[in-house]
C-alpha cells in the first residue's frame, strides 16, 4: 500500500504564502494615505512635478507622490515699526496689521521662492513708505483714519500677484520722534494761543461797541442814566443791595431844562 506524503504540497503552499506576503509588503510600502484638513488645500506632486489640487479629505497615494498642505483660512501679518519719511522730510515710525487669505494655493506656493509670506510682507512695507511719502506731517496726523484704505489700495495688487486676497490693513502705531513730538506740540500750542487771543479781541470789541452804543444813548437821553442808577440800587434776589454814594443836591443826575416842564433846582 502506497503512503501519501503531504510535505511537498506543504512546502509549495509555504512558498506561495511567502511570495504573497512579499508582494503585499512591497505593495503596502508603495501605497500610503494623506489627510487634507478643513480650510486647507493639498498640492499633489508626483516625483516633484505638480499633478493636481485636492480638497479636504483622505487620499490614498502611490509611491512617488507627495501632498503639500496649504491653509486657506484668514491669516494676519504684523508689520513691525518702519521708519518712513514724510514729504516735509520728517521721520515717523509706523506699524500695521494686514489680514489676508490665500485664494490660489498653487500660485501662493510656487510663485515666489519660499512661498508667499515674504513678498506680501514687503508689499505692506512699500505701501507704507509710498503713502506716507505723499503726505506732510500735519496731513498725516489729520488723515490718520484714512491711512487704512490708502494702504490697502497700494498693496492689493501685490497680494493678488502672490495668489492672495488682501482683506484689510490697519495702522497699529504711529510714533513720532521726541524732537518731532515737541515741534508738533509747539505748533498746536501756538494755534490754540492764537485762537484764544483772537477770541479775547473779539470779546473786547463787542464790549466796546456795547459801551459806545450805551454812551450815545445816554448822551441823547440823560434820563436813561437815572434809570440805570435806580436799577443798580435795586437789590438782586439773594444778594445784598450795593452801597452807592451820590454827591450834590440837584438830584441823581441833572436833566437839561429842555427835558421837561420842571426846571432843575438852582444850586
């Protein structure tokens, strides 16, 4: 009776299993997955060459492919204090905050060496210099509230060139050197003093005109002086009556003979 030997079949099966494990290992080593989070885009490259842009999600990638994540949400650049010169050659220090977002992931990553950040940062700096250079110090201080719109208008094109959208620019600090601050203070003080002097002169002129009108009225109507004295003698409510000393025996104020039927008493 012939005996069946299973070992050759076992050896064959083991060999096939080893080959299958090797194939699976090689396949898994060449396949991996990447996750693109929300508010981001993925730039897929195959052996360094751009292939496509993918939206948020999970993707299986074959060997030789890579994914570069690019954030698409809003970002803020803080431009530190820059010393800029006004049109009247006075130095001021200006800092700003720029809010932007990427609208074209591939352009933002590939347009400039190192990405978009440095070019847009310099764009804000250049816009600050150009805007301030067209204003005197007085105009800069008076129109500070309009600087945001002017800076955005100047820098928007440079942001678009880098695949970004400039949302807003806000001037954070405007610092004047000590000497310039002192000069500005002196100018403001001189203006206030001139305004105060002008108002005092106007008040004096108005008082003189009123006194001149009163003098003309009294000269033409002497009895008005009697009424004015009587008014002064009457006590103001809540205040003590003034003390007035009148000299002479001809009444309060003599009225000329032609002023009425009664003649003034003789001295």
